[in-house]
C-alpha cells in the first residue's frame, strides 16, 4: 500500500545565480515559475511508474505525504499533464530555449530507486536541452548538504507521524522563519500567499474553515510550482 511519504524535486528559488550550474545571463532559471512548470510537464511519470518502479508507486500532483492531507481533492491530487510541446514553449518564453546546465543532488540509499529516479528525470529534461549532472551520494552526506542549503536542485521525500497537511505545510512549504517554520524548506521557497494561508490553517479550530484554508494554501503552492511532486512511495507487505 501507499506509504505516508511524498517523493519530490526541490529547486533553489532564492539565489539569483545557480550555485551549481550555468545558465544564460548568469541567472537562476528556477526563480521563474514558467521554468519550474516546464520541468514538471517534461516528466513522464507513467513511464517512471511502469518501467522504473515496477508499478509500485502512486504518481500524484499533490504536495502532501498522504491523499488525506489534501482531502482527496482531485484539484490538488491531479498532476499537470505530461506535455513536451507545452514545456518547450514555456522554456522559450522564459528565455531558456537552449536550456541550461545544473547539478542535481540525490541520495542513493534513502528512497526506493532514488538514484535511478534522478537519472530518469535527467534524461527526460535533456529533451528541453537541460543538462543535468546527477550527484548521487549516501544519505549521511546528502542530508547535511541540503540542510545547509548547499544545493541548486535535489530529490527528497517527506513523511510524518500523521496524514495531516500540517506535516508538509509548516516545515517544508512555508517561508523560512523562527521556531521550526520552514526548517525543511531547502528550496528557499517564498510564497507569501501560501505562507499566510498555511499559518492561518495551523491555528484555525473550526474543521470546515481549516479545510478551506489548507486547500487554498496547497493550491497557492501548486500554482507557483514551488516543488515538483513525483509520487508517493508504495510498500509491498506480505503476511501469513
């Protein structure tokens, strides 16, 4: 069955220049939501599921470890369509028709097929002329690296002891702040609209009002493609 864990791609949206890469004009392409959307739409997630994961993954467009976190809302769960033509148009609009170069940091012993996932995504992005160098390493090296924000692009996963959206909203998606807010925001996401809605949802006692706030916050992050979701891990179980 599906694990309470979302596997996703994080992109540095803070620095003006890529820390590990090279782009036209010395810019950081990941600061442009058109580029982030293009990269998302260039990922053939069904091929990843069938060819790489052997069917054992649950592709999603959601930003929560569990579908219960997004209230099973199709508007939040559905992925952006795989569309290379649209992706190329977005890249051209953003000024990156000829692509750019970047290094992707990737663990090789933390998530199911983690290094292979990075290699697969890199090969798909090559169709947008984006040259990705996969920098795979054991998790003992990977996590200290990204926790220092020493990355331009990375593959990670996130879960929690509850299926509520809070486990993703406050630590991973909210703007970096105090008292643990944004502690896992290794992408340097700054989304003031999403941040305000997420903050309000954390203290709203009325379930109906809180559900509306959570959905609106998740939608705000989806619109800006602040993270690129891939899938929820699936764990095979056997018992007798």
